[in-house]
C-alpha cells in the first residue's frame, strides 16, 4: 500500500537484541491530509530504520508499506 503524507514526528529509535541478533526500530508519525486529517504511526525495521531516521518534520513523502495485524491472547493489534 502506498500513501502520501507529511512527516509529523520522528520518534526516538529503539534498539535491542533477540535470539537472531541485534535489531533497530524507527517509528515515524505521518499526517495524512484530507478533510479530516489523520495521523498514522509506521514502524521501520533494520536498514529501513536508518533511512527513516533521516526524515524531517514537515517533509512531504510517499511511503510504501505492508499492512499486517496479529492476534495475541484473543486481541488483534
């Protein structure tokens, strides 16, 4: 899915270690223009996290994302 938006906020990066090694996550909040503007938080992982960290608030961008939901203990996220 592609969308166009304005970078609203670049959150602090999160780093950690799992059984598969080190990982990095960068979350960016985008504002989607329209009659009722909405905000969408997108998580970028690995190499994409480094690219996303270079975004600046107010920047107009086109983003390609994969949408996915997961079930955990009967709840969907």
